[in-house]
């Protein structure tokens, strides 16, 4: 035990202290210091590394040769879209999601879909028999995936250097451990050390690594925040309704973070949704639209989605009003309600407000503010909006309806989905040919809606 010492490490920024602190001096996080036992090397007290850093001679960018297959397809179209076009050689990806959402299933399908590559599945949470059973159920070719059922870092690094795998899946990061670190698997030091060593090895070998990470009750990937800075890409696997899964990038060094991948969970695993333009719109047998429903067009990367915003208002009990909204930020709903009450004389201050988005997708664009206001107006008055109407626009605190970007793309997507009426800001430049109604203010938008024939 003389070679070991106790340190306190901030799980958010990685700051090391000799004693526990309630608040981190660097990142300001409260109660983020975790006790770790580390091994000294000599008098420096620094942690020993398993392998030496790659030693290369400096060269100019012109001398670097990039192979034609430096980026290649994963075999899953929706996953390629989120990654920015495919798997990058030497790239590292951290995939986080709630327990049971399908992270292991997705990664096993990924390895089975990759063509003509050496792939390795490192399982630390399931036995070989469990992994094989899942692979058989979802139709993964058993002879194309190599299983490695060991989570010790040093033997894993040796296996990587020996067989030069193209793609590795680590399931999961929290189960990895190094003999150089005396603390248990899943601790801050273990996760940071193992991830750094594997990322360094991946860059040197040209291998791509996918780490599966656990999610905390706050919805963040468990472990030190430094891990998200070490890897190239951070993905979140989210549940968006019954059987619907969404993969979203929050960091991507090799592509955009605006794209999302949509999957359906079936008995045979995850199936990509190739044309999700109207996927989040509820199908109704009758042509009538209930009060409190509004449609809008949102952009996720290069694709246009038609979404349905639902609102419900009821009298508040005991004089206390509340806003319930999971898919749209509660602060935005409160602000739009205040604008409606001040500039359109829609009484909402004495009502509880419930807001939802069909299909479970989360919306953060400013373009949803006008349709949200119309949905709240419809719910409050009991007047249904025209079923063929799509609206878009940002609301200012002065009641103005401001323009949003990519108007032509939104309108084209709406018309392609069968919507014939568009309500948009007058100042938004539009070249698309459609039945467009313009407005400058929220009260003008509501007056335009009231003058429309809601039967069409």
C-alpha cells in the first residue's frame, strides 16, 4: 500500500486534488469530486501509462498520404448519416443511451453489416452464449464477427496489435480495467486511462473504436467529462416513442451534428427509417382536426420533417398554474404563452398548459414558435386549425412574427406531404409556388386563421 495514494478527481473536468472539495475550482461543479486510489511511480506520484505515446517524425501535410477507403460505409444508411458519411479510419465514437434501449443490438448489427473488414466485439457485460443468441435473433452473420470476452486493457491492446482489427466495439467502457490502476472498473481513473490508451492505439493502428457508455439519471454519459473530449464523436441513443429510436450526434470532428438517424425496434433488431418526412405526423381516418393541433416543418441536417405539435389547456386548480412540456423547452412554452396573452388577448394565465410533440421527437428550433402559439390558441378557444395548414416563424416579445431560415425547403417538404396552405412571416424570402398566407404579427396570424375555411 506504500506505492498507492488517495486522490480526489473531478468527474466533470478531471481536476485532481489531495483532499475532497465541495465545489470544483475549475469547472464550478458541486459535489463532483470522487475518491480514487492511484499508484505512484517514484517521487513524481504520476500514474504509469501502459504504453508509450506514438513517436513519429514531423512531416508536412503534403507528405501525408490518405487512402481511398479512409472513410467507408457502415452498411447502415441512417448510422452513416449521423457519423457524417461513414466510419473514419482511426476514429473513435462514444455511444450513450439508457439501459435496454438497444445500444448493444445496434453495435452488433453494425459489425454484421460492415463488409470485408476485420471486426471485434469486446463483451464485458454478457457471456459469449448471450451474445451469440442475440446475433442469431437479429440475423447477424456469425462467421463475420469475432468475439473477445475479456475486459482487461493490457491483453486487449495486445490483441489489437496482433490482429489489426478495422472496427472494434467496446461493450461497455465502464467494464474496462487496467492492472496499472488499483481502483475498480468504472472509476474515474480507470475509464480515463483505458479510453486514452485505446484511442492512442486506434490512431496508431488505423482501427475504429465504438465505446458503449452508460447514462446517469441526469441523462448524461456516466464517467469523467474528459472522455467526451478524448473521442472524436459522441452519440446519444434516445427513445422517441413506442419502438422508435433516434441516434443524435452532440460532437463530431468529421461531420455535422445536425443530422439524426431514426430506427424502428423490431423482433429482428433495429430497422432504419429511410423516408421519415411524415413519420412524426399522426394518421387520422377523418379529415377533421381536433382543437390544439398544429403542424410545422423542421430541419434536421439535410432533411425536412413534418411534425405535429399538440397543446391542451385546462383551468388551474387552487390558483397555481403549471406548464407541462417534455419535448419543447418549458421556458419557451411559457414565453410564447405570455406573448399570446399580451399581444393577442388569449387568456392563458389562469390555465394549466400541456404541450407534446407526436412521435416523441424533441424540438428546439425557433421556427416552432408560431405553430406552438397557434396550437395554444386553438386549445384555449376550442377552434380547430385547418387540417391542411403548416405554419412556421419565430415570435418576438413584441408580438412580431420573424422569418426563419431555409423557407423554400420547409415549404417544399410541406407541399410534398400534401399540405396546401402555408402561414409564414411576410419578410421571409420564398420562391416556392404554394398557397402562402403572410403575417407580420401574432394577432394578424390568428385573424388570418379565423378567416380561413377550416373545412378544407
